[in-house]
């Protein structure tokens, strides 16, 4: 598909960014994104909340502040009671209010399957846009949320996830990246950022180094994840998207002997409303991490570093 050129386009579709960014003036740019999907939990209110958190995340990943949103709804009116849709929309509105975002409208269509999400507009200073490219050798990598929501959701569908694990996963998906993003942007030297969603941790990390002059070293023992999911992975209870992610990106990954196979699966697990993954100078990483822990982002962790070799590849040790 031919790409359009515009001198004010800061981020478009050419480099797999999390959102589009367009410069309006010397000190103002808008961020635009949209996302919607089918239910991943049974409770319609929680589904609406999770879908909103997931949609808003892309604006935070670009270093911006979400301002307005519009609902995107597909609803099987002949198969579901309209009260279900009401709960979904109320859930989404709850998270928009928490984020300080104004709902300004939306669009709905009749469909055979329920789907919900948001189109979100945010703002950012043109010189403070965070892209998924730009990580520098010596940077440390911080991940702000634990991995495993895709595996838990798959186990839930098969009635093999216990209540405590489901509660942990749901709490994670319901947590906005707002606080983490606000703390992150207090540091002027964030070099690259993305949010970890459908392509999994390693899939999104690959986007950060693909075609670049840097690589990454990931310390698998430092990556936060739901401890209970190891058993599920070893039983083969994983989402189909995990296998697709691994098949697509494994040529860019080198796995060390000390990293078990089940952990590689977790690193490819497609996330819903996952955390932010970003790079910054090593001397700032510990300070920011301490602030995040103090402010409630308790499971944020330094998970690796940016290296000069091998270029455009990721070593997992």
C-alpha cells in the first residue's frame, strides 16, 4: 500500500508504531489510535474496563496524554440482551473517567459477535513523542506489568484457572498505564517506548530493534510474570497467538541454555492491556524504578539492556 508523505506526520504506519502522531503547531501534536476486540472475560462490565485500558495504552506508549475517546461497538442485538451492552459501555466509561478522558461519541453496528473498544485522541509536545525505535547501547529496559494474561485467559476458557490467578490477571488488565507513563515522562532521556500487547513481550521488543544498529539482552529471570502459569504452559494450555508470535519472530531470537522453554513461551504470550516497555540510560533506570515502586507500580522491573551486538537481534539468557 503506498504511503502518504506529510512534513507534519511524526509517526504513521511505516514503522509499526503504537499510534499515529501529527504535528499541529510547534508545541502541539495529536495522537490517534483505535483498538477493539471480542470479550476475554465473562463479566461485561469488566470486559468494558479492560477494552478501554487496552485502547488508552497506545497514547501513553507514545508519551502523550489521552484527551477524548469514541466508542466502537459491534453487538448481536438478536442474541444478547441490551443490558449486556449497557454494562460494557459503563465499564469503558469508568476507565475513561479514571484516565481523565472525555467520551465524545462513537459508532455501533449489528454483528454476530460482541466487540468493543475505543478510538482515542491524545496530545503531546512534538519534541517529546516517544517512538518504539531509538534505544541506545547501554540503556536499561523496564517492563511495568507482569506477563501471562493471554495464558490465563486461555486457561479460564478451559475452566483450568483458579480464582486467585484470575483475580491477579484481571487486576493487571484493569490497571491503566497512566501512572507509569506520568512517572516515565518525568525523565527526559527515555529513548524508546512501546506497550506489550498482542505480539507478546518478545514480539514488541523485536519491533524496537528490527533493522537497527542495536540489539537487546533480556534477563529472563528478571521478567515479571504470574508464577502460577508455568504449570499451565508445561501442560500446553497456551493461546494460539503465542505460537504465531513465536513463528513470526523466532528468527530474531537467540535463547541461552539457562532459559527454560516454558519461559520462552511466556515471553511470546499475547497480552491484553499489558505494560509499557521502554529504554533509558542505566543511571536513570534505578531511580525511576524506585519511584514506580513507591507510587504503586510494584511489579515494574529492569528486564534487560540494549547492546551493540548482535544487531537487530535479541538474546534471552
